[in-house]
C-alpha cells in the first residue's frame, strides 16, 4: 500500500478482503457528501464503507483507498471541495501553455521517469515491454492517485509517447483538446503522428488506468489496432527470435515482421499475400498482431467470415478479446456497410462487443428507433450486456419518464432501462425548473429528479437561486441542498 496526502492506496481485492476480515457496511451519508461536492452521482461502481474499527474505505473499479478515520475522509472531502472551486488545470500543469515547449522537453522529461517511479534506469529501454515496469512503479507508489501530480504525469506521458514514436517511426505534434472548464491555453494534447499517417495518443493512459489499470495494456492495444493502415514500424531491435505458436506454421515468405517484442519475438507482421492462420483469412498488404506465444489477437479479413453469432465482411479489422483460441471478438472496425445485431453501421465504424457477443458500443449509420427511443445516427451508442440501451442521443424531441426532452439530448440508462442521467442539448424546463444547456440532469430510480443546474435565476420555496446553481432533491421531490457556481461544459 502507498500512503498519499489522505489515506493509503490499495487494490479493490485487498479492500474487499479487509472488509470481510474487519467487518463494516456501506456509508450512504459519506457517499452523499462526496457526491454533493462532485456535483454528480459517483455511480454504483464507487462505494464508501465504514469499517467496524472506525476506518473508512472507498472502492472504485479496481482501485481503493483506506482512511484511518471518518475525520481523515472528511479532510479528503474538504480538499476535493477546495480543488473543485479552483478553475481546472491542465493535467500536465501550467509549464507548457498551448503545448509550447512540451515537444522540445519530451526527451528530458522521459528520462525523469526512472527517478519519479523509483525504477532502475536500465529497465526503461524505450521498448513496449518496458511499460510493464511503469505500471509496476505506479501501482507501488499509489496507482491512479499518483497521477494527479503534473510533475509525475508529464514525464510518464513523455515516456509513453517516446515509446510510441520509436515503435511507429513517428514524431510529436500538438493537437487541440476539448479540456472542459480550463483556460484557452489548456486546450492542447501531445500526440504521436506515425509514419503511416495514424495518430497515437499518450494521453490514453488516463483511460487505461481507469479501465485496465495498465499503461502497457493500453499501448499494446493501440499499436495492435493495425488494420489496413498498419504500423510500418522501424525494425530497429537488434534481437530477433523465431516465430512461435500459430505464426510458426506460416511460411516465412508470406509475411515480414514490422514490430518485435523486447525479446525479439514477432509482435506485428505484414502479409505479402492472403494467408490463413488457424482458419482466419488474413488480407494481403495488411498487418496482424500476435501475442508473445505466437497466438493471433488482431488482423484484417480477406473475405467474409463468421465468429460464433457474429459475421463480418472482408476488409474488417478484428481484435479478439483474449486471443484466437478463446475465439470471442472484443472489437472490430468494419470493412463494408453492414448491419450488426440489426443496427445499420457504415464502413469504417468501430464496434465493440460484450463477452456474450452482444454489441457494447458503436455509432449508427442513420437514425434508428431502438427500444422505443429515437436514436441519432453518427452519435455514441452503447448497450448493457443484457442488450438494453445504455447510452444514446435523441434524434428528435422525445418523452421519457413523463417529461419531454429536446433533440440532441444525451441519455444514460441503467440495466433495467431506467433513465439515470441526461446531458441537455439546450436550456430546457424539467418539472417547471429551467435546466441549463450542456449540463447533466440526474434521476432517481423512481423517476424523480435528483439534481439539475439552473439556466437562469429561479425562485424555490421563497428563495432565489442564481443561474448555474445545482439543486439537489430527495426521492420525494423535496429540495435538500443547493450548490452555487456551476457553468456549462464548453
């Protein structure tokens, strides 16, 4: 466990074992205090427990944090509240306004990672495999909480980017980033422009830490999304080892290795001709990714092919969830227009799948009614593993839970099809209260409104609340709390 400003970081598994050993229960009061400060629901995956010995533990996804007392947890809440009052700062700090200077500093910043994470400099050799040591160091020193410090995050982003740059024969560039709430000088993101024309995003480590807890896994997948564009990485590693597993059965003149693991085994190959690997028809001129054991994990189809209940047309890039032997598809980029699970999707659309082969996320080629909801084409669309709609954007005005919402409103449903949250496309009255455009409105499971941001000054129970004020209600519709000063997302 790693000690931070407040509490100790530990893994969720360790936290659950502690809860079982010591005993305790969920603390709705402390969770409510946290949500009032955050200004939104922290969701069912975020839990706060009060242990029988007085300590408090918060569990979020695969991470957790242990506080020695309720007092220490409330000190943490006070720090969160103070941070919330300040204008958001770029995750890499104020040292590089508009991104100026970051590219020139990237090399030096990358060299700081060993000291920041207390690692042997020799293991950080610039290879993809070296990112496993970055993961190890970050977990040892506090996991996700450790990345809140720009002086630590900037070197890690630089090192991840340098690994990507070397692997793709690319170069650094600065792109505009939609950084909500920050200054104009904060709207920048460093990316790697590969020699193939693709962009790689070192900032992806944020998502990686939240979803997988692994920088290495994120970069491994990014560079494995080879498809028809390919990585065309420089073969600059001195170590070269023979192919293993399924790749070993393929004639050597059928492909060329474009990227190797640190030990020299082939990671990515480019096919010289259409080639079948354990029944998978790989297209000539495209690349495929292999695990260290030589098992295929991603490739582009040379012809139509079925995988369980799924079928894809030729030209589709496919990535397995765990590998070819497991057989389940994790995601795909469509080679042609086609319907997936009855959903119209255009060529080039990215589709992800649950382990049960149901669609997890995609974008519609055109407006389509799903479960009685008019869903907009070209917008984010996702489903729960039971097949029910999770996220969609309204293609037209529509009535939900007895209220009409405007076209363009983003919707979030739970697994039982209950409306959880909306993101308003325009100022809109909800239960006679003026809701502010580009802010969230949340609902209880009984359909009553939980929280809304005011689009204009509004009178409630004899008191006038200013524009931007967040109003909180209980499950019976009574006002319980008002938080001033909320602005719309840009």
